[in-house]
């Protein structure tokens, strides 16, 4: 049988709010999509709906900017209240320019604006922003565990978000939470087609799946936040997104 990877957007996923039962929402969407679950399936869930369900929507009215936030707001042309939240979510500011503050997030990711977003926040009565989940790996693990109880299948789960890249333009889907599959695939020692063992090859396999899912999710008003993936071609194991974070001593940008 030819190798294949099949991605299916679950249709009819509604807007979610604080306290929403994401697992029930996913199961209902899968039933509408006439999906039959298998143990080797992978589910990619957009960070936005996870953050909303976990109550990570914050109104800006209660944020008081610090002196540091006011200084960076002038350099970045950003709302000082948003900058204050960026600082609270970060351990280090690496770069600042109009429109973007590049930080080391408290989870270890290097990204713009600490992943804080104001698009599709669904807070019509007041200005609000959405923060990343407190522990995306734990969030993925919870969805995986609840799905196993609900459907009887052991499904891998990835939570993805859109990140920019140091060497290239454009955002791509990136795994920020992983459960039930490897995040990093270590191929060192594996022979190539000539029998020569690979020396340095490690594949960010969770990022590759997260990016593929983003093609269907879209970036604007598509409303397809859950993607089912069938045909994951590698052995499953417990993984976490932290595997993908480059150690500081190997980071050529810092």
C-alpha cells in the first residue's frame, strides 16, 4: 500500500468559551464528520480554542503597565497594557521593533509578543487578548486521556499555534503541546539509502504535523480549529513540546 497522510478538518466546531468541554466538542464534531477513530490517529487542536476553554482571555481594562512596559510600548508602537502582559508571560526580551517584541516565553519558546493575540478573541464588550495555555503539554494530555475514555481509542494530540521563523518570512503551524507521540524524531545512527549512518538528523515531527494541519485550519475566519490526521508513519511514544526547544548553548541567535 502506498504511504499516505490524510488530514480532515472536523466541521461544525462551535465557538468555545471559558470552561467549555473540548473533548465533548471534538467527539460531537467527529460524529458529524462521520469519523471512525483508530489508535494510531493524531488530533491537532488550535491553541485558540484551548486557551479560551481554559480561561486565558484577559480584558485589558485591569492591566496596569509598568515603567518597562511603557518604555517598550514606545519602541514597538504597541498598547502598553499588551506589552505588560508580554513581559509577565516572558523571561527575557531579545529584540524590539515597531510591531513586534521578540521574547523568550516562560515555556521556553522564542516568539513574537509572547504569543498574545487579539484576533478572534470573541470579547465584543471590551478590549481583550488571548494568552497561551499555562501548560500546553498538560492540556494535550488531558484531551488525550478524556478522548480515550470517550471513544476507546488512544489518539495522539498536538496543540498548535502560528510562529514566525528566524530565517524565513511567513508564519507556520508549530507544536506547543504534545501528548502520545514524539515531538522530536531522533534519526541519528539510522542508515541512509547507501547504508551510511546519519550523524546529526533530528526531525521536528510534531512541528511538521502541526504545520500541515494549519493549511486546513487557516489563519483568519475559516473556523476549522480541529484537524484529524491519519497515517502518522512513526512509532508512537509519550512526547512533549519541550523536546523541540533548542538549548541555549546551541542557539546561534542569542
